[in-house]
């Protein structure tokens, strides 16, 4: 292993592979072939298109620096965790997941009156509360069902309290449904929070009848809370919907800042926070605490503006640290972070594969199994605070409708993956094994998202990500894992991960052929996405080109990666200028690289190719037109590159026969290519002997371009 690789630690060997993790990155990679260097231009451009098409959108945004609790270089954290004591309104029974009432509800006993009264002072009822209260008043027993973290337990406590009972008792969730009536012996009201239900442990109507009879004798009432469940035979549950975030915030401000509520609601960060209609009660309560502490200072305003990020971080920590949330649902939330804004079915399918890795890690003594059926998509998305929609997605066969899923807050995926990687290192073996499995998947979207996830992990811990994932992919024999490694490093650079560009530069001259291949490809992917890196990228590729020991296959790969710089991206004029910079004859290997890559990039008629970009944009920019003509003349007058350049020119003529703007661009370009009589004769011969794309006679446009060629005066400028 070279020094550059050793700096990141040794990759995991087959003997060291953790449970549930593949022993290596070799295997049935979809794009693997007998010759990892033999990828042709079409395949390379297709891989580039897959990366651009399937990468999550935030990688390409202006502000892409995300990592742990660092966002754009600023430290964020949840502050104001208490609102004048613990205010119980959240998904467990509180807005916050700590406090005395939380503890008392885990065992049977009376809920302290001060906790009940404190909650009553700030409780926001919402539209569902009145209907539930009316049913409880009539029936004495109510089963309140709703999604996780929607405040149903706090609502249960308040429903009982609103009936004026002398005391509120909390029953243990372990209370068996058949033994429910026997636990209702004291006068007053009862709450049974989050009753676990299953096929073997249903809550039947007969259980509730017995409880109602007992409560009639004591003058009490009972509210049972549960998630939506099919295991309620004969029971008509009462659906629970939480109050709006605005109602929660207003209720708390009425208690703590009654005279300032209107002025506080006029602050810009408040409007932005409330614009998200999916805020959970716990999050709204925490925001209300920060708002109640506002003191008109710029620092306080900044804390309010940053609260959304802090809330996302706290939510991610809660999901992963909640002991009541099962491994399968945690696996789904993590999978959704990888497949955000992608088809729901992918997240659900691949989440079960991650669940198997978790099961092998946590219970190595037993074979893992996945239930065939589970909760509906709506419930899982609600738990993950995600939205769904049916959207037309483009495929190679045309648009098809897809049921898509995405987190409501786009900051969630990077924060969640970072929290898994850095906050729960015991989960790393399972996560690494799962990502390796995704990288071998036959679907381009899945492979690309595996690379994107690995790039996000590199933001948080680059050495571990290189050692556990990227280096294994880069040193594989097949081309498939190398493409994944290249994609990972290119995306990591987009996230401004430190020293990635330096690592790629070192790998270009590494002793291992696989690392060289990976670095060269990654550099080719980078410049179209980051034109400001075109200079350093070409310098790194040029440094490799100067090494005479490169094999013909590696030289071809180097050329292909350099050609990718011109094959995509909106600011190709900057890349063209860098190519011109490489033309001085004192570095023949570098000049050959520039001209070979230019000719190859021009010999491409796919959508978005250089010819189309030049017709759309480039020909209207004086400097760009000059640089393009300089490269064309240099390639046409260099014996090594004349034939590829003429072949590329023929491609441009064929495109121009289909596009009027490309025809105009060629009319303007040809005169700039004629400096000597030899230039004119060469182009004349090519236009006269060319045939149509289908092999037919010379296209009419070629006749027209011959006329343009012979009307053009010969210039005096020599090719550079």
C-alpha cells in the first residue's frame, strides 16, 4: 500500500470483515468486464450522466457544506430545552423526552398533580381534542390512535383531566388487555400510554366493556393510546391529529410572554418556522421556548433563525436513540435518507436489507428474518416526517409515473447519515456492509446513491470512509467498484471535504493501477460540476500524462477522463480556456492529452455534447469562439490528431444537418480554421468525401459548407 493510502488506515481485509458485511468489493458488479481499463467513451459518458441524474439535489446547490452539527462552518445545537420546567405534550407524553411525568407513566401510579396542572396551562387542544373529549364523556373508555410523536399521550392526560377527576393514574404499558379492568381499582381517571398490540395480544371490545363496567362503579374514565393497528377487534378507535405548530407556540407564549405574543409572531424566523405545516408538537414547544427567551438582541434573532437546523439535528438523534422505535423502522429512516426524493419502493426494499445487516450485528446467534408485510407507506412516511407524491420520472424508455418519497426538511438526510456514522459507531459494520451491497446493485440510481451516501460519511470522517469503503472500491479488479469510488470522491469534493483534491492528485501517480484509474475518472467528473477546479484538475491529469510508463489502456482512460471535462456542465468556456493553456509544445505529452481529449469530446452527438453547447451558448462568446478555433486548428494540424479531429468535424456536420443553430455555428467556425492553403485543402477533401449518417450521398449541408470554405479568406495566424 502506498503512503497516500496508508494515511487513511488499512482497508478491512476479508478476515476482518464484520458480521453481516461482505468480505470484499469483488463480485457481480453490473458494469464489470474482463478489462477494467476497456470502458469506451459511450460507457464513460453514460456513467457521467447517471451521476448527474441520480445525485441528490443538495450536492449541486450553492451551500453544500454539511457535517455533524456543523453547517456552513457554524456550530448549531438545541438550546432552550426546557420551557419553564418540563412541558409534557410530545409523542411520548411530553414536548421534551424527559421529566417526572415520563418516569411515572412507565409504572402504574398517580401522575403528580403539579405536572398535570403545568401541562394544562399550556396545552393546545386542536380540532381533534373536542371530539375525543365528547366521546370520553359519553363512553368512559376511549382508545386514542395516532402517529408517533404527535402528542397523543399528552392529549390522553388532558382528556382525563378535563373531566375533573380527582386524580390521574398511569397504567404500565405491560398491562395485559385481559387484565385491564382489574387495574382500575382507584377512583379517578386512568391513562395507558402506547399499549403494545399484536396478533397474539389484541385489545378487544370485550376488554373495554369490562373496563367500562368497572369505571362506572368508581366514577372514573380511561384513555388508552396506541399507534394505528389492525389488532383492535370490535373496537372503534378515536383518531388523533395534533394541534398546529402555531397553536402550540401561541399556547406557550400565553403562559410565558402574554403581552408580547403578537410582536414575537411578527419576527421573520417565526414565519419561516411556521411555514412548515408538518412540525411536531415537541418541535413547536422547543421553538416556543427559544421564542419566549427572545430579548431583541441580534444573537437571539440568530438563534431563532438557526433553530430549524437544530431541530433537525435533535429529531435525528431522537429517531436513532429512541429505544421504543424498532430496528426495522430505524433502518427505513436511514434508507430514506439515502433515497430521499426517489421512489418509495426503493427505500422500503433496501431498508429491509439494512435491517438484515442490523439483525446479524445485534443477534449473530440467530438467522435474521424480515416480516413479509408491515405498516403501510403512509404510516412509515409520517414517522419519518416525509411526504409523498406521484411524479413522472424520466427513464431511458420515456417518462413513467413513480410514487416518490422525500423528507419534508431537505436538511434531514445529511444530518441523519452523519449522526449514524459518528454518533453510533457500533452501527458502522452494518452500514458499511449495506453500502457495499448497494454499490453492487444493477440499478444506476441505487449505485449512485451509495456513492452519495459514502460522500456524506466522508464529510464527517474522511479517514474511516476511505479505509472502510472507498479504498476497497478503488483497488477492486472490476470497473464497477472503481466507478463508485470515483463518484464518491467527486461528490465529496463538491461538499468541500478537505484534502480530497490533494488525495486525487496523489492517486493519479499511485503505484496501484486501480487508485490511478479511480482518481483519473473522479477528476474527469469534477470540472463540469465545479468549473473553478478545471485548472487544478487538468494539472493533475497532465502530471500523470508526463509519466512515460503509462500503458496504452491507461493513456486512453486518461484521455477519456479529460474529455469528460468538456462533455457536460454549464460553464465549459472556462474548461476550454484551460485546455488552450496546455498547448505549448515544450510539453508534448500534455499537449497530446489536451488535443486527444478535445477531439474525443467533439466526436459526440449526444444531447448536451460540446457541439450542442457551442451552438446554444459558446458561439456567442468571443473568447470562447477564439479558444475553440485554436483547439480545432491545433488538432487538425497535428499529425497524431488530424484523423480523430476530422472524424469529430464530420460528427459536427451531421449534427448541423439536424440543427439550424449548429449549422450557423459551423458557418462561423470554418473560416477561423483556414490559415493556410493546406488547411483549406484538408477541409475541402473531408467535406467532399463525407457521406450522410446512413451511408447515403453527401448531405446538402456539406455542399453549402464547401461554398463557405472557399469564400473564406486565408488568415495569417498560425495554429498554437
